[in-house]
């Protein structure tokens, strides 16, 4: 594979993203969570990112490498995912110390809880790195299943009813889904053993090489099981039910990691399986399967977002939507679509992790995860509300953010590939979702703070001034008029721009028959006023992530060649 | 071992493997369910042992011992401890689907497993691959138990049934996936069970029961 290496990078470098977090975990295990170790997580994540970038430079220059007795192998696709993992880990790590400081201060966590959380997060990071670095399907399976075990305790950390319920569902559903993937792995191995050539085992490269000779009947069953199985962990319908519960119950930095990269790592496995399936069965089979999963996920996300009352669950359903879009892009399968899918995974990781970091902060400030309890955030916390508002705009694919570029790429590739009606359905659902997200977010950020809501007429009267005070966010959030029962008419009317001509058809935000999920009502005091005025590290993490996402939407820069090589691995074009 | 004897033994053990899965559907007492589950682990280990003897593979023989220890020893022991911690004899009093319908469903699922597994058998016909549909049927029955039972512990048994079926298919396709993967899979299964047991304990602390009907707090 290696022809004329420019810089023969050392193969041990690829073990760094696994070893460094393990060292971090060891430090936390020995020393615990205290002043001196507060920034170990940040250092570890930054080192993982640095190693990922070094590996990416090496891979783009001199091709893939194998290491660690042939168990690890890194190519452009692995290197790209490593960069995603490193970046999102850094966002989550930067937000962790101040999040935990507030939790400890409020008496919701003690030193032991903190130590266990940061330790498990480091192990979680190492496992995700193993999953993308693994040379074969078997090790990928073991690593992804192990992430379930590690994160189970992170989801159930608070030990109350809702947290235990979420953790139980998470482990049962994900383990079952992943068990299906194991069955698929066995069957694919069975098919591979009965090819004419010497047995290729479960190694990605060998499997792809042997794929044209695989028995189509067996491979079809195996591929369906593998895609549904890894799709479970990626949050695709029909086995998505764990996701909203887990994300809403886990501590904010953990939700940021899970939503930002865990789903991407699982989808990475789906992409690898797709390469083999396309070579063995032709593209139609995986395309049909992925389109069904994608549209099911989008429909589900759209219907449950319309009447959503909990902002963390709202973000979780938005993750299901984004994974649906990614699956649709993978179904299209042209080089443009795959490049857009990879960019979407990165952009979604950046934005969604910063949204969860922001949501965790909002929960600490307001003490409730209910949307209607967070009115007027822009007046109380302008900086936090501003970042959150921009992040929501980024997640619904406003330019200049990377998600705009990637969704445009998926749409263009889809119409070019003749998948018109699937694309049209998906885009309509995406519009509905965008309208609900903007509606819910504007209810959170605008309006009068909760204390003043008691007198409705008074609140309506003061709304104008609050909007003026909110300034930037009001302008940004206005384009789609909020049509729900909680909408704020002055905003909607005043800011009605030309773009909203598209929207009335979808702005049917009449809430679905009232089903009320338990919202988190955190016991104990919320953030003290002294803390409130000071911008925490969360703000820096969110701002940095949004800036990166915006830059990525404008130019890929040095990431371009890596993305092109990673795309070529999946589409198998030279 | 002669081919005829090998085939007969294999069929006998595969039959026992499927029968225990059906018995789990039939029993209501948790302690009874766990006993049957241990028997199934025994059948699975015997299955691996017979394949090992037929192939004369010492490595596979060692794996059979490992399966015996894990599936007939450690896992039932963990389940028994969890059941004992739950206190009074627990019964699956009202599963979502009653016992008679469950047994009919098991028959239907077995037929489905045979239909689905046709390509697998045809790829390499042999006594071992002819038993693959049995493994698939146990996978489906395990899934059925997982979604229709209300006690946390019987849901756990459903998951393990599913896993036994998958393991059986893995060995019947006669393709070792490498010792590291094999070890990783076993370790993961064991850890999942331990994690779920911890969660079950916490559930009892938080809810006072392990009836999954209590899990109604989070939904949309």
C-alpha cells in the first residue's frame, strides 16, 4: 500500500490515543478528583487530538499502517474519526471541571462520584479509540459493546428512579442490538470461510478483498443484522428507544461525549460493513435497508419533537434526526454523499456536544429540564443563551456552519442519484424538525424570566423590551415564526422575513396529545448568583466548537485531502 | 467417533438446547427458570464438546470447558444470587403474553428460524450446519422472552437466552473467530450481566420492586 513514503510515521503513534486516556484513568483512580488533577482530562483529550492530527498527517502522506500484532490498523477513515473523537473529547473535558464544581457545591455529587465519572470517561475515550483503530470486525464489536458497559454507570450515576430506569433501558436495548451485530459477525465469518481463497478472517481489508466471492444469501442476512445491530448504538430506529432517556439522565459532559462521538463511532462500523456489503451484493441491498432506517428515524424524530417538553430530550431526538440524515447519505453512496456524511458526523459532533454542555449549564442555572420553566434565559444569561441559540441554528443547518454544507451535499448527491422522493420526504421532515427546534428554543431563550410569568398580561406587555434586550438572539431566532400555543406574537410578527413564506405549511406546532415525561427537577440549590455572572469554561468550549464548525463550513483546509482519502475508502474509487 | 454417532449426539444435544429454551417460556417460578437456564448452558457446553471431539481439536475442547464454567456455572450463580437478594419467591405472574400463547409463538418462531436459515445450511451442508436453525430459534425465543416478560430478572434471562443462541450459531458455523475475540465476547457478556445486576439492586432501592411495569417514568 505504501508507495514512496514522504514521512514514514512511527507505528507506535497509533497506540497513543488508546494509551493516553488509560493513563488519565489511572491517575484519576490513584489520586482522585482534586485541584491538582482537575485538568488531567483536558490534557489527555488534547494529547489524543494532537496524536490524531499527527496520525492523520502521516496517513495522508504515506498511507495506512498496521501495528500491535495486526490488531490495530489506521487508514484515512480511522484517522478522520480519531480527529472527531479528540475534538469532541476536548469540548467535553473543558466543560467538566466547572460542571462538577457546581454539582459538588450543590451537594448533588461528592468526591467519589466525581472520581468515578472522570475515570470512566477516560476509559470510554480509550475504548472508542480502539473501535476506530481496530483492524477487524471482531475487535470493533468487543470495543463497542464495552463502551455500553462503561457508560452504563455514567448514565445511572444519579441513582434515582429516572437515572436507574434510563441505565437499565440503555444496557438492555444496546446489548441486545449489539448481540444482533455479533450474530451478523459470526455469519459473515461463516460466509468468508467458504470462499475459494484462503480464509480472510474478520480483517476489514481481507474481507473487502474477498467480498465479491462471498455467498450472497448468507451475506445478506449477516449484513442486515450488522447494520441493524450497529445502527442501534448509532441511535437509528427501530432500536433507538434508549437514546433520549440516556442522554437526558447522564451528566452533561457525558451526554456531550455520547451524542457527539459514540453515535459516530457506531456509524463508522456501519460504513465499514457497507463497503463489504456493496462489494458482495451490489449497492441496492444496503441502500434499501439504510433508506428504511433513515426515513423511520426522521419520521420518529419529527413526530416526537413537535410536542417536546424537555430540552435535553429535544436535543436527543435531534441526534436521531441527524443520524437518520447520515444514514440517508450513506444510502446514496456516491463520493459526494459519503464526503458529506463524514463532514456531517464531524459537524454534528461539534455542535451537539456543545449543545449538551450548554443544556447541562441551563439545568444547573434553572434547576429544571422542562422547556416551559426556562423562559427568558436571554435576559438572565445572555452569553449562555447566545451560544445555545447559535448552536441550535447550527444544528438546523444554517449557513455558514458545517452542517449546512453537509446537508446540501447530501441533498445534491441524492437528487443526482435519482432518489428524488426519498430526499423530498427527508427534507420535508427536516423542515418540520427545524421549525420545532426553533419554536422550543425561542420559548426557552425569549420571554420574561419564570418569576414574572405569573401575570400573563404583564408578561406580554414587557415582552417587547425583553426582546430588545436579547438583541442578537431575537434576530437570529425569528426567521421561523413560532406558532405554538406558547409563541410570542410580537416577535413572530415583527420579524417576519421573506424566508418564512416556506414555513407556514410546516409550522403546525400543535402539540401531540399531552403525554408528560418526567422532567428532571434537580434537588438542591441552583447556581449561586456569584457564579451566574461569571462566564464558565462551558462558554469557551461552546464558543470554540461553534467557531470550528463555522470555519469547517466555509473551508475544509488541511482536512480536505484526509476527507477525500476517507471517502475513497468507502466508495472504493481510486 | 463415527459419523453416525456424531450426528446422533449432535441432534440430541441440539434438541435439548431448543427444549430448554421452550421450557423457560413455560416455567413461571424464577428459581425454576434459572435451573432450566443452567441446563441449557450444559447443553451448549456439550454441543461445543461434541464438535471438539469430532474435530479432535484440543483448543476447542478447552473452549468447551470455558463455556461450561461460564454458562452453566457462573451466570446461573449470579442469577441465583440476584434472585435470592430479591427476597420472597418471585413469580412471573402476568407476562404480557400468557403461557399457552407463548408456547405457540415459540413454535412459530422455530418455523421462522428454519425458513430464515436455509441459505446458511445450503452454503455448506453438514451435520453441524443442519443444527444452525436450532440456534437461530433460540435467538428468536430469547428475543421473545426479552420483550414479553415483566420481571427484570426474567428479562435478563431472555437476554442470556439470546446470547446462548448466538454462541451456538457461532460454534455450529464451525468458525472460530479468534481467541481474542472469543475472550472479549465472553467477558462482555459476563460484564453486561454484572452491570444489570447492579442496576437491578439500585432499582429495588429506588422503586422497591423489580417489576418492569415500574419503568414508566421516561417516555414521550
